[in-house]
C-alpha cells in the first residue's frame, strides 16, 4: 500500500469521508490547533514547513529561530546556521522544488536542510547541503527575487552533502 492509499484508508477509518466540506475544513483547523498546542507547528499556515522545522531542530539539537526569521530557521550550539525547507510530494504535485530561497548571496545560513516527504508525511529522503552548493544548483527567479532549488535524489551524491534520511526518519 502506497502513502496515498494509506491516507485514504485512514480517512475512511476515521469517518472523514462522511463529513461535509465545511466539517472537513473545521477538522483541519482543529488538527492545526492541536499540533500547535503540542509544539509541532508554530503558525496556522501549511504545517509542512513548521513541522519540518520542529523535526529537524529536535533531531539535530538545533535552537529554532523565531517564526519568519529572515535567512535561517535553526542554529547549532556552535553557531552554525541552518535554513530548513521541505516538500510534500503527492500524485497531484510531484515537484521537488523547495520554497523560495531569498537573499542567498547574503549568506544568512551555512547549510540548507531539505526534506522530501511522501503524501502521508513519511520521509522519502533528506539532505544537509552546504551553502556553496545551493546557488550553482538553483535558478534565480527575478519575479520572486529568489532562488529555486530542486531537492532531487541526485543532490545526495554531490560532494559535501550529508544524507540525513536515517536520522530524521527514525
């Protein structure tokens, strides 16, 4: 059973398929509040980014920065700064492009940690990428004034990239 089939089975088990559209949205809002109460997310936005920041910081012993900090999301005890990005892949959207990286040339972070999830939030793979590898492997988008970086599986084989899949998926 793949990730999306597991999600459909869970929806049926929980009785979500019988809810109205409004009830589903209310359930989603309720779940976001519970995740926030548990400290897994910090905002009421799409939970993928917040959850990933929580996961990476807790597993790697990083101190999370305040929400919406420009340039990095976590800092190690030695002062190393980490930008944390994620992408949840579904049958509706298979893109591996992480969210916009702004101010890349200002070197706000030392490493980018990227996580690619399956539809059910299981981790497909994760990588710690040195800052120096981001710009040559991304494209500048003038309309968003940012760099677009695709966390493709090949990135894991670049020199200096560390595979974090085992650590984060444990």
